[in-house]
């Protein structure tokens, strides 16, 4: 389906060059989907780690469950290679 601009209230079809440019922009966006998904995952993971950082201070002793939880968070990006992998991860449960 051809794309259109709306210019002064009138639909004007894209030129062949505009179509090619838009196709390239969409391909670049799609190619970056995995990187964006991983960035979002790392942002959430880092926030969850930050919430428990105070427990890892030298004057505290982490429980085995908390140590495992934090390690599972750090390992959560291992083996992910597709957006579907990222979307289907199972987050560890905070003890």
C-alpha cells in the first residue's frame, strides 16, 4: 500500500525516493528491536538490584535466598538472542 503525506489537507503520495527512505528507516528500527528490548530489560534488572543493594553492604549478611535472587538477576540476560527471548523471560521472585 503506498504511503502518503498530508499536505495542506491533501493526501500526496510518497515519491519513490521517499518510499525507499521510509523503508530504510523502518528496517533500521526493526533491526534495533533486540537492542531496545535488552536495554529495557537491563534497566528493570538494574532497578531491582538497586532495591536490594543496601542488603549487600559490609555490615549486613545476605541470606542464601537473597544471594541467589541477586545472582539470578545478574544472570537474566544470559543466552538471550531474540526479542521473543527477552519478552518471555521469567523474573526471579524476591525473597
